[in-house]
């Protein structure tokens, strides 16, 4: 009976491994910062190396750690590069990285309060503070999720559970007609997978037309709900987006809230990345109306720059949340609906996810995050002003740190520009469509990106 000391090294061995790992990570971050953003690993060779690893004989862990970092340095798109202006994958804040180390080392189990009372209470405190910041009513609750998709799925499950008291037991069969959820055609389409998962089918989704500028048309929304109701469908939920993935547009939050109220529907606001504007007194008005939601999604792993896998779900209806996720077993130490997260959320075993945002927020305060989001917005304002001077068209009128740009004819197509920029390796931008029009999309996702990085992008765009 001997302990495997590679899996469970003693304190001295651990200290050496940690010290080395620190150095390898620092070296990697430096190399990444000076290198190209896009992968340059020869994948044919890499696959050969990988397939030769049959795990028959042990390998030296220290070498493996170094190998992993070296491979990732050249084998992935680099979120920590200051020129990454891409999908909303942040360069992680240092406090959230530190949180991951602590949580990984101690591995507290947050599914029941009694197993990690301090960790559960840190998360609960943070959630309450954010509910207040959003403007949700007193007594609102929430929890951390794996991401925005899980938070949105939670919202829809709650809406279905509240809409029909038999849904929990009978699923979609409990409804007399086709349940419906209303999202704009510019929404994040994880909603399709969510409808599939929740048993009401992808046909439950109504993609509401937009107003020509990427925001849900409230008039179209009202008309579609009326038509659906008239034909015997069961409208259940409106999910407005506050910060569309493509273009940072905000659906008309008050108008959607009014329609939800009149039609007695659950009102969800998906503010997965735009929700970070709650930090900024200067920009909070962009989210006006979010406080009227029955539930809200905000991802800490987007604009709050937490490490990946940190979403948040908030709701003004704690009783519905419990009704949705309640379960009793004899093998859990307790079954307390007020504090035990496994009876209030989708996950069972639960990592102490909230520490990532807790340490970040506690160490900079709301002011620090205001500075962070405003920095991104200021950079995009600057980029837009310069690009406009050079004849580019700004296709999205967003107050978030994202721009969608159409090149002037003499420069060429958005597609060619994106290809050219990505191939340069100094910047990463994406090609997408807004209202059917191809655009070059640039989004500030790295708190370290500076004006000089934007100037270098502009130089490429006008060359
Ligand atoms: C508006 C919006 N909602 C939901 C999601 C899905 O979030 P996640 O990738 O964290 O599951 C995204 C992701 O980009 C998003 O932009």
C-alpha cells in the first residue's frame, strides 16, 4: 500500500514542481506576446507525437508540463495576445487565475452548504451584490454556471416550469400546444440546443425579425406572439439580448418587458457579455430595463475577464428555481432549499467557480471594472473614428467594445481584409454578418490591449 507520488507528491516535490511550472507559464506568456496569434504548430507532426503516446510507461511530469505549454504556445489562437480582437474569449484577469490555483489545490465541493460553508457564502454574497447592481428586486437569487448557455437553459427551464405545473413531471407533453420562446434572429443560437435539450424541440424557437440595426423589433415580437396565441401555441418566454454576440446591440429591453408583462410571459435578458456594463456608471444606461427581468444571464468569463467556465444566472423568483431543480436523496448530507446549490441549479458536483470573480471584484472594486470596460469602449470609439476617416462604414451602432466594419470599395471585401489581417499574425479579427451584410468584426477582449495595438490594426486596414 503505497501512495503514487507523481499523482500526490510530497510538499518538497510539490514546491519544486510549482516553482518550475510558474517559470514555464511566465516564459510561455512572454513567447505568446511576441509571437503570432494564430496556430503555427505542424499538426501532422503533433498528431504523430500524440498517437505515439499510448500511456504504457510513465513519463516525467516536469517534462510533460513544459511540453504542454510549448505545444499550446504554437498550437492555439492566443487569447492573451494584445492583438486578439476576436470572439469574446478574454485574456484572464490575474485574480481569476489565482482563484483557479487556490480552488484547484483545495477542491472544495460547493454543492451543499455544509461541505464548504465559506465558499458557498462567498458566492452567495457576490450573487446578491450583483443582483443589486443589476437592479433586481430584493430577495433575488442566483448561482454560478458553466457559462451563458447553461444560464440561458436554466432560464428556459424555470419559464417552462412556471408556465405549466405539470411540465416538471410530464415534460413537453404537459402543454396543450407547442410551447414558444421568442428571441431575435441576432440572438446567440445556443437557444436552439437549449430548446432541444429542454424537450420542447427546436421548433419552439421563434426568431423574431430585427429592426434593420440588429435589435429585436418589438412590433414584430408583439405580432408573432398574438398570431401564435391565436393558433393555439403556448408562448412561454421572451429572451431579449443585451449585447448581441456579433455586434453588441441591445434589444428594446423596456418594450420587451412590457410585452412580457401584458402576455404574462417569463422575461429573460441574456446579457452574457454586455452585462459587464453594470460596473460603469458612465455606460449603465445602455442596459436600462434589465432590472425588470424575471431572470438574467451574465458571463464572468467574457467582459469580466474571468477564466473560462464562469457564467452566472440571476432570478427574481427563488421559488421557481427551487421548484425546477428540487430533488431529494438519502446520500446527500442535507436538502436545504435555502442554501444547498444542488437543489437550486443544474449542476450537482460544483466547483467553487465564484472565487474567480470574487477575487477580481474585491481587488479592484466596481471602479476597477468600470475602468476596464470603459477602456475597451474608448479603444473601439477611437478605432471607429479613425476607420470612418479612412472611408470605412461602421455597421453597428453599439456602446459596447465591438465594431463591425465595412471596407470602402477600393480596399476590397470584408472577407479579404479579415483573411489578410489574420494571416499577418499580429491581430485576430473575425468575419461575420450583420443584417445580412459581411463585416470585419473587432472586439476588445484583452484588458492589456492599448492604443498602439489599435493603430497597428488601422495601418493594416488602410494599407
Ligand atoms: C449573448 C450570448 N449569449 C450566450 C452565449 C453563450 O455563452 P457561453 O459560450 O458562455 O455558453 C454567448 C457566447 O458568446 C453570447 O454572446
